[in-house]
C-alpha cells in the first residue's frame, strides 16, 4: 500500500472511530443507562430524566461548559480525532487494529440507519 493510500485509510478509520467514541460518551444511554449515568457523574445535566420526554437528551449547560463539550460532536470530535491521530503517528498500524472495532461499528450503525430508516 502506498503512503498516500495508507494515510487516507488511517484518516477515514480515525474519523469513524472518533465519531463512535463521541456517540458512546456524548450521546448514547447504553445498557441500563450506564453511559448516561457516567455522563451525569462527570457533571452533565439533562433537562429531563424521563425517556419519553422530548427533552431527555437535551443538556443543561451554556456555551463552553464541560457538558456541552462532552456532548457536542464538533467539540469532542476534534479532541478524540486528535488523540487518535497522535496515537496513530506514534504506534502505526497496531493503533488501526485497536480502533477497527469502533470504525466497523460506526459503519454498521450507518448501514442500519440507511437500510431500516432512522429510529
């Protein structure tokens, strides 16, 4: 594989993994709300704790707050992708193998949303 192809592959893999990390840490509730509970313990507050409420995933916290940074794909995505890129530069292909499950699961989620519609 050429160096240019390797870099493009790494960038796509890192982008998918960074999105998946953001989705897990900043958006998804997880089984038995474990991820939501972790977010609450580090200071994220929600407008509603009722899963039926339209405000269930709306965070309380103004611009620049930790809660906003953790739950914002533009904010956290920058940090996650930077950390993953630095790790790739330091570790090379073993890093790509380590994050492959995250990248693959991101593709599976996207395929599900395309094939089955947004739910």
